[in-house]
C-alpha cells in the first residue's frame, strides 16, 4: 500500500519487475527499488553504487520493522479490517518513538552531566 502523496518508493530487489516499475510510473512515483543483478551492459559496480545508496534508506526502515517483530511481536496483523490494524500499527509506532525519545534524552542528559562535571573541577 503506497500513500497517494508518496514522492518515491524504496523497496528491495524482490519488487524489481517491469510491472512494479510501470505501476509506479503511471502514478508519478519515483522508483527507488533496488536493482537485481542482470546479465546486461550495466556493470555490477554501477548497479552496486546505486543500490548501496538505496539500501541505506531501506536499512533504517527495516531496522524499525525488525524491532516491531522482535520486541513488539508484530509478525502478522491481528484484527480484521484496515482501521483496526492501522490503529495497532500506529500505537506500535508511537511506542517505538517514545522508546527512542527516552534513549535520546538519557544520552543527552549524560552528555550534559559530563560537561558540567568537567567545568566544576
């Protein structure tokens, strides 16, 4: 499912098909799908550079899905209907972001205490 206002779509190599690219083109969405290795004139080095930049973006997104799967047990949808499942996913995203915020605040507090301790001496 792709939001209507999506400017580009990042996906892994499994979605690198002519049908997927045509579907995105029809809707004016920029395809950032990782390329499969093919036996064409495209050199593997050139494909690797393009795919490497895309994989950094996907890596950040996949890290979130991995967290949901491992720590929040979100392996499959639990409810019937889009609205209930969308609400569950939204609540899991809120929980994930609150956990990240707590970690960021703890790091910032420790960093500030280190600076204050150095100034006091």
